């Protein structure tokens, strides 16, 4: 008869393990795992297993009673999984799991037919056939929609729109409170007439600065590393397969919501797009944890599709544009996108939009109302108008590229001058910058002192006429026709300066609205210049303001789908051909000079995202390509990595588990030949260990392979049944017999493509049939960042005037040799690591 250890971890004839992969009932997937553990483990480890897979709540009774019981059940089981297991919980859980041992189905009990054969292997049964093994099943279910997708996608979409609108309402209420506080103090409103040294402006500035500082401290106390910034770079990492639980926690969601409301109320150049996308992803992650949706909580693919759909809802909630939001979310977030996720994203976004239409009549309000008709119509006789739009696209692309480089430099300045580890310096940064921002906008007046949406609306609707859109110095005499172009140029310069710094502050900040307003100012200035200075009456500055807003946004974010979003935002006030022309020209110009803003932020923050060739500056990408052109898997792999074989003892495995937090271990045929037989996860290897001492004592073993009973206890030298009985010809549910492996001569670019497209997190490197190394996504990203740092240092030396040869060009300069030495040293360290 197989022992309890074999039933719990060997995989040969174990129904408990195959059910954990999903072939059993919903009760068996949780209860059988706990029962397998409870057969030989102390109460503490039983409680740990129970936390990870509690049994489903009891059924029966009227629907309201079942719902209430389910809420209480998931509250109790969902909130207990972080702290250490106490004696009371261990005893209670072991007692609750004990009846499951006798309640298992008769088919789960081993029969005489399950005895090992002459080779020591357990025969396959119907329930443990290879088709039921988790690594044999397809990565994606062969269904149009996962089970329960209609319900949980609708829930995610409605929660996303509801939370985003609640945050926007809170920010609006806080912004309205500023003039209310001034009025309550009996002071004159700060409408641009009150002098800068007045008590009215001082109070307004103080309240705004207080909002900014409160946002900084709120985020710092609740989620200092995940709730700051846009949030889009973090979500790009999540969709690429990175495990970032802190970025998807409820704590981060609360910090992001409250911090964003305070940030918006401070009046700085901050938008909502990035934080709304991040909030939508966190909402989806929290819904994924609800075991009520079993198909969602047990499938990583379903969870990623749900998070992707939620991000589409987040983009739609930002503008009230569900269709364009879906396209923009795909372009923003996805490296590779499954086409069958598109209907799910659209459905999720439409469900949330239906909620705001139902309660707020959002469909009857145009986000940006434009009161003109036919200003962008094109005919054969209006080719000069089309030429002017192409020039506008070039200007927008150049400005978008400059904004990216300026924001990157601002981030480097902020990190070096005001490090995140210093709360005093962070507070000083927020106080100083919020004060400067408020003072400069008040001195400029006009569109700069208005809210960003009001400023955009004035650009879209004010008729063309000689007018100063911001205050100009009295000592600057200007002709009447130059008032509009010059004042708008001043507004563009000021908005550019403020936006680049606001986007890197350590508070929740969005990118879309400030860049959008900057583009509207650029387009309006361009139209006013053509109309007032050159007398081109066929150019409408209101139309060029819309085109400029689309162009600069495209140039900074590298999103061609902005044109589609703008059609929804303006209710079709602009012809699609000029809008698409400006967007495509701006995209092409900016892409030829820089990478997009979010890729640059990922690179600066060193987030776990594998950057591709289009995610770097073109000059940097060429240097990177030359540097890695001759590199292969043998140059970048780890030569020290976890391995086990049939002769591995329990003590060896325990020491291996204690050596590091590796996720997967290679199974080889022996330490000499090192033929790769498969791979086993950390959880499965740990579960395969004998749970009790050979003498039958109830004392458990520590991570180092010694009994917890005392220091004189001997190490367990026996073998692990799963490894000793494993036969690659038969296979096992616990051992993946087909791990991803590549030859040692695989070039760098193929490895990068495998990681980005297939989504694997690790791959093994073989040479002549022998396992020689391992490549993990984390180590490969680390190598890529190190290479990028070397290229930047090399480029900086060249900008400093030193004679530097091109990377990979065979030069002999000291800088070139130094760079090559750093690359070789890094590769050598990886070859001999450990």
C-alpha cells in the first residue's frame, strides 16, 4: 500500500495531486489537498495549507442566507492568510480537516491494484492519467469565455467605473472646497485680480500645498513603492507575467484612490489616466481572489485576461469612451495580445459604461464640446490645409519627444536630490514644488489659472481673435496680431516646464490630461500664428487645437489609437482624416527620436519588464544591438541553479529548499551525465518530502533538514519517494516532463523573443544533451538593464568630449575597453555564480 507521503507528493497514483490540478470537484481541489497534508503533518502546516485552499462554503438554504453565509465565510478565510499560524488556529484547523480523511470517496482509497510493480513504480489509474496532469493541459481553455466570465467581467467593469467616478467626484469636491475656504475666511476670491501678496492668495496656496503634502504622506504610509506615479508601468509588468502582489493589493488601491483625489485637488499638472488604469487592475485582482468564481481564481490565464479587460474599462472610465478605451488599453499595455480577449475587454468596458449612463446620463454629455462644423473638411482645393496639418504633426512629434527626454532628466534629478528614503526631503519637495506651481500659474493667469479641462475647452471653443491667453509683462509692447501667438507660446513653455516635473513626483499622477492640454495650447498657437500672422483664413485655430492635442499626446505616449479616442471625446466634431494624419506624423517623428514615456519610466525605475527594441531610444537601441550581437545563451545563463535526481536525500532537498526562493527545480538523471528529465515546482518538491520522522514522532523538520526537537537530532538521510520512483517513460503529475530548453548557441535575440512572446519565466540551457545552465526572466532582465547602463555610460563619456569608438566597432579607446570589460565581467560572474 502506498504511504501517506506517496499519496500526498509522489504523483504516481495520487488522486489528491491530480485534483489539485483541476480534474476533481471544487470541493476535492481544496479538501483533498488538506486531507493529504493532514494525514502526516502537524497542525501548523495543516493550517497553512487550509489557508491557501479552504473548502467551499456550505450550500443549502434560501438565496439571501447563502449569500450572507458566503460573505462571512470569505471574510473569515480571506483575511487570515498573512500572519503566522497560532496554536489555536492550528488545532482548530487540524480538527476541521480530520473528518475529511474519512469522508473521501471510496475511489480515492488505494486498492491492491495500486501496489508498486517490480520496478517500484505505481501504475497509472483513470484519475491520474497523463491527460489530467496540469503540465499536460493546454495553457488556454478551448472556450469562447471562461466559466463565469459574463458575471465577473460585468462586476469588474461596474466596480471600475464606479470607483473611478467616485474618485473624480471626491477630487472635484476637494477642489471646490478651496474657494469655499477662502470665502469662509471673508477674503476676496483669487480670480487673478487679487495681488500675489494678499491673504486670499496665501490661503489658497496653503490649502493646495496641504493637499499635495497630504497625498505624499498618505501614499508613503500605506504603499510607498506601488501607489506613486502613473501605475501604467507596473501594470505593463503584471501583464507581461511579473509577480507583483503589492502592486495589486487592496492597501495599494486605497492609497491610490485617496492619494489621487488629493493630488488632483492640489491644482498641479496631473491627470487621471494612469491611476485609473492601475486602480482597475487592482479591482480585477481583488475580484480574482474571490473563490466564488472558481474558473477565475484557479487559472492564471483567466486572471490575466480579466486584468486586461479591467484596464480597458479603466481607460474608458477616464474619458467616458468605451470603444476607444479598449483600443488604447491594448496599445498601452500589451506586448502580445490574444485576439479573443478583445470581446471580453469590450464587454467589461461597456458594462461599466452602462452603469454611469444609467445613473449619471454620461451618454448625453460630450467630454470636450467643440462648437464648430466643417473646420477640418478636406477637398481637392484645400491641399494647403492638409500640408499645414502635416507640419503640425511634425511640430507635435518633436515636442512629444522633447517632453520624454525632459521628464526622464527630471526623474533623475528628483531621485538624486530628493531620495525616496528621506521623508523630510520628500516633504520639502512637495511643499516647494506645489508652491512654485501655484505661484507661476497665478502670475500667468488666463488659461494657466483655470482647471485643465476648462483650459482645454477654451482652446477648443474660443473664436479666433487677437487676445492674450495669459498675462504678458507690460514692458513688452506687441502688435495686435501677435497677442494670441505670443501669449500662447508663453503658456506652452510654462506648461511644458510644469508637466515634466509633475509627472515624476512621488504621489499618484496621471499623464493624459496635462499632455493633452499642452497639445491643445500648441495647436491653438499654431493656428493663431497662421491666421493672424500669415492671414490664412481657411485655418481655424479651434480645429488645430484639437489636432495639436491629439498630436502631442501621440508623440509623448506613442499611441496611434488616440485619434479614435478623440472622435469619441469630441463627439465627431473633427474629420478623421486630419486627426489621423497629425497623429501618425507625430508618432513617426517622435518614434524616430525616442521611446515612449512609459518605457523610459520602466527603464529608469528598473521595473521587471523585458524591454524590446522599440522600447529604447533609437540611438541606444543601435548600440545595444551591436553590443549583444554575438552573445548566446552560454554567455548570459546561470551555471549554478537547483537540481535534484533520484539519489537526492531528504536532507539534500531540505538544504536546497532553504538555499533560496527559487520557483522551479531541474530533475536530472544524475550529477555526472546531467541529462535533463524534467522540472518540478518548489511547492511540489516540498510536498513530496516525508512529513514525519522515521520513528513516527510528530515533531516536524525545519528548513535545514533537522528535527525541531533539538540540536542533537540527526539529519534525514533517506530518499524522496517521488524522485526515487520517477520514471520519465511513465511520467508524473508533479514533474513537468517537457520543460522549455534551448541550445547553448541560441542567440540573444531569440532568447528575448521567447521570453516576450511565449511568456515562459525560465528556460534550461543544454549542450550535447547535458544540462549546463538556466535562464530565468528575472536574471535576463537584470542582464539587459546592466547592458543598458553600460551603454548609457559609454554614451555619456562620448558626450563629454572623450574620443570614444562605437560599441561593437572594434575601437581601441579606453572607454570602449572599459565597457567591454564590464560586459565580460558581468558575464563571467554569471558563469561562475555561487
